C-alpha cells in the first residue's frame, strides 16, 4: 500500500501526529475531500497544491489553489484552527463572524480590488465547517472563484501526490490514521 520508510510518507505521518486527535484529523480530511470533489480537482490539476511542509510549527497539510490557501490546519499560538478561504463579505456577515475568527485578509492580486479580496478565516474544529451549511458553502464558493483567477499554482513544485491520495483514498486514509492514532 504505502512504504512507511518513504520520507514523504514519514513526513505525512508527522503532520497527522501534529494534529494530535484522530476525530479532528478525520474531519479535516473529510473537508479536504469535499473540497476536492466539489471542485472536481484531480492530482494533475496545475492549480492545485496539496503539500506537506517540512515543519509542523504553523501549517499542517495545507491545500492551495493557485496562490492562496483554501484549506489548512493553522497553528496559532498553541491552538489549532481549521482555516479556509472565505469571500470578501466575511466582515459584513455577523453570523459567520460568530462561527469563525479572521486570520487575515489576503493581499489583492493584480487587477483585484482590495474590497474584492477574500479572507482566511479559522474555526476551532473542522466539524463546524462540515456541519454549518452557510459557512461551508461560502468556503467552497470562495475556493471556486480562486480556480477561475489563474491557470497554475506558483507552488505546484511542492505538490504531494501522497497528500492528495490520503484525501481521496479512504482505505489509505484509515491505514495511516490507524498507524498514527491506533
């Protein structure tokens, strides 16, 4: 199935351990699968980057589309957040503001008005993202808009096919989660 001696697999296992909770990891990977399936992204799509950074001190299993994070685990101080891209109106929707905390507003790209620039927002548990329809649909819509912006990620060289596989292959996901969390 997978070679646990492979450095990329070992790094992936390190990222899963850094999450520290099997249910949290499963919900995060479920959200990642929802993203991949909703946007119909395959591993060869040049706009997609599923990566495994060398360090787990900040970003854990991030997914970018083109040049923006669309889903990641973000270590803020000692807390883990599931962070997602959300549309430019985030700061005008009180209900969504109560569910999520702003991490930052992305910098505008060429031709993009600052008021049209999306946010990166975080929730304390990925289950919130999965269970709240308005939050989830706003996230997926913002990610969809990123697909249309440019045709390739400048970070594509960091794309990990094994990170992509753990998202879309349930059997592999369970095998690796079992290896980490027992």
